């Protein structure tokens, strides 16, 4: 299961935690709103680090591992962009001040790394022991891809009152009605209380868990190597915070991104099932080459972005009233909601 020495795992984790400490402890020690320039720089930093790591893996382990990492990174990065839609709705619904959004995403993504690491190790162990599980993963991804294609806007609405973690939190600790800076917990009248910021954090964590159920099986179609699966996931998730601040104001313009992700998930599911199906039909197992998978994912994403850009230019300002109505509706919900 572990073909890489443990010092590599330890070294990689040490590097990641050092980067996170620099991020929160130095550059974002004081709560502030990330500018587009700052978000763009951090996005470039994380993407560059991810690509450099892939290049090192390519040079050290060979083209197969290098392409597997690059394909996995691109797959996870594109799937993680779908989180941004939810983050926009969530922060709008709870009226989270922009200067505190980075802190929520920082701790949310740190928790996501721990959850995904556990899921990856568990998935790798199960695949090593029960090979047939890969076909369950494939069928699940095809189902998820088809479902995503027919998903309506109502499926993106925020329903915090139905979140299991929030209901559990309410049973054990009272929640304040207003924010207290960037604090998750406060002491008031001798009693420990949670702030709405902690509620938002819990929903971010549970949302990522839902997305991980789709993305973790998907990357196992690319590679069974836990190290490549984990490192590509880590770099994709770490770049998500800055990407959110870069794209939050324009993410609704990527009209065809959801359709592209649907196609990609369905393709990955077919890739998982193809060896078994081809063997049953012809007696020969056929595997889609990793280079073809990489090219397909890149092509679908590029086509979706281009089609979305053309659509936005063609419609021009026609969508503005609809966007304003949507924003007004969300503000109305937020005003009537007491965390």
C-alpha cells in the first residue's frame, strides 16, 4: 500500500503545515478582506507549488507517476471549484463579514485535509483488500455525474437548520445572535457560547465531506497510489481558499461548469468500469491511457469555460436583473434568519 518511505509522507506534511502557519501566522494574522491582487498572488503560489511538486515527481518517479499526479490534481481542482458555489451562498446567507471569510475557509480546509486523508487511507486499504470495490466506485460516479447534470438551482440552497452538526452543536452549547470578531467561541455571563462563525465553519466542514464522497472515488480511477491521491488532493484544496476570493464575484458566470463536472465524473466512472466490461464482452481488459484521461479533462474544462464566456458576452447585461433579484432574495432570507 505504501510504496513511498515514511520520511516522504512526514516531509510533505511538515512542508504543508509550515506553509499554512506562514499563511495564517504572518500574511493573514490580522483579519482583513483579501483583495483581488492578494487572492491572485496566493492562487498563483499554490498552483505553482502544486505543479512544481508534480514536476519533481515526474523527474524522480517517471512519466507514469507524474501524469497520474497531474491528472489527479486537475481532476480534484476542477471538482473543488464546485465548492465555491456553496461558499458564496453560505457566506451570503449568514452575512459573514468579508474580513472573516478567510479565517473560516482556513480552518475549514484544515479540517478537510484531515477528513480526506482519513478517507484516502481507508479507501486505499479497502481497494487493496477488496478489488471489486472499484466497480462500486465507478457506478457511484456515473450516478453522481448524471444526477449533477439534472440538478436544479433549488439543490444549491442553504438549509443550515437541517445540518446534523449544527443540530448537535445547539444541544450542547448556546449560539449567540451576532458575530464577535473572528472568534468561534466566547465567554458571556460565565457561560461558553458559540458564535455564528462556528456554525458557518461546521457547515463548511460538512459540505466538504459531501464533496469528498464524490471526489475521492474519482481520483482512485486515475491512480491507486495513496501518496499521489493524497498530495494531489492537498494541493487542490489548499488553492481553493484564494481561488474563492478570486472567483466569488464571477463564479455565476461559469454557466456550463456544472455540466462539465457532470461529464468528467461520468467519464471517470466509465474509466473505472471499462476494464471489467471490456473483459466480459471481448475477453480483453481495456484501460483508458492516463494521457487520454488528462487530455479529456482539460478539453472538457476548456470547452465549458469558452462556452460560458461566449454565453456571457451574448447575453450582456440581460442577466443583471436576475442576479440582483437573487441577491435580494438571499439578503431577505439572511435578514429573517437568526442563527
